[in-house]
């Protein structure tokens, strides 16, 4: 992977991904508005943490979103993830950006912005269907 | 035809706005999550739909396709943004207006297709500035399509302009003293007209020169 990874949201998913990236010795920054959320990170997490709102331009700046190669918006709010993804794209033309969406109907909002979306619901559905077909 | 408006967000703001717009004769639809808030707002006579206004199927149910205006007054910027983008992209709402918390986000919102962005802190700062100027101003009327202001200014004892003639007064470019009310009598001033405490001036000022003009007059 190229460059810094910025993980927006340090819930179970965000913390899990940030810890795994750090384990792979990627430069990683994780952002959450609750400081306590960082306790979900592995003890061995060697990246940075930034406390703040992921839709705040100053916070994204502090997390070096402009220099990032990968930006993940994985908070528990679809709306926040959409806005963070769009903000990130306006700040950084080249980074790979991936959003987590519960409601894939909102994926239309990032169409044409070179932003990828994944839905845990969609992934689970696919997995279950594949398993029961065997 | 009546103009149709969608409002969603904080219940108190949504209610007040709904009432104001209905008084102007618009058709108002409000979307609210909470049952009690919905009932309270329904009493104003607005159409109320219950649900999350940032979900496409809720907007569908509200029947907002082709509405003239959608206004987002959520406290979270992301909720306003998502709702208004959906309203515009999927439901062809003509104009969208959003409240934002941070003035720095204004260009971004506009870039995402929100037509008008209102930032409470900017509005309040503007009002405060106007209020501070208003203490020395009796009247301020925008003229010439907002390119100039017509100011009514009283000359008080101790003002920099008191006892100076118009020629001696270093008024900035684009500022014209149009008339002077002296002891209740209207005078058209010449360059040797002397200003005195108690005079009321009508001044035409190009946009942006208001503060500088007041500074020159008041000191």
C-alpha cells in the first residue's frame, strides 16, 4: 500500500482495521470524537490517534488526510461516512477512499467521485447465500 | 401556484420555520423522527411525516418530488448534507438551504450542490457588527441593488466632523453627503457648508465603505 492510512471512526470495525494496518507496519492515523474509543485499539497499535469530529476540516487536516494514500470512513453513521468521504475527496484527489454504509441506497451520493462503498449487510448476505448453496 | 417547502431537523427550529413560511403562504411539509415532536408540529397546520429525513424511502413517502425548496436544520452537518443531496439528486427539489455549524464548510456544501448555506455563527457576527454600527446610525437603507447604502447619521458634540466644513472632511472616495438637516431645515450642502452638532446627514456610501465613513465622521 502507498502512503499513510487514515481511519475515520474507532468503533469495533475502525479499531480492528487500524490495529491490523499497524500490525502490517503501515503508517496509520485513527480519528474518533471520543477519546475512550481508542481503548479498542490493540495494545501494540503504533499509529497516531486524533480526537475530534471526522466532518471537521481542522480535524481532517490534523490527521493528514491531504497526504494520505488510503482513507476509510467507518463510523457508525452513514451520513457522517458520506460527508467524510466527500470532504476527503475534495481535500485529496488521489487517495483511495472507502466508506462503510448500512444503507446502500445512499451510495448514489458518492457516485462519480471515485469512492468505494461496502455494506456489512450486503457482505453478510452474500456470504450466507454462498454457504447455503454448497 | 403555492410554493412547496420541505423542512427537516431540530424540532424547535423546524416548527418556527414552518410557521414563518406558512404565514408567507407556502405549503410546508416537515419530517420528524419523534412522535411527540411530530404531534406538536402538526398542530401548526403543517403536513408532518414521521421518519429519518436522510433516508430515501422517507423522502419518497413525504412526496417531495419537484418541491421548490428543502431546508435542513439538523444540528449535525452530515445529516443536513445527506438529506439535501438526496432531495436534489433523487427528488429534483429546486433549491436547497442548509444550516452549517462551521463557516469553513460553506464552499464544500456549495460544491456538493447545496444552493444556500446559512451559518449561525456568521449570521450572529454580522448582526452584532450591524448592531455596533447601528448605535451611531439612525437609518441604513440599501440602494442601487445593494451596491450602496443610504445612511442617516447624526453629528454629535465631540465628533471628529463637528465644526468642520465638508471640504475639510477627509471622506473616502465613493461617499457623498447628499443633504443636511440643520435645525429642522433641509439644506443641499456645498463644499464650505460647516457641520455642527445636531445636524443630521444623509450620506450615500458605496458598499463596504460604511465603517470607514463612520470613522471619518465620528473619529
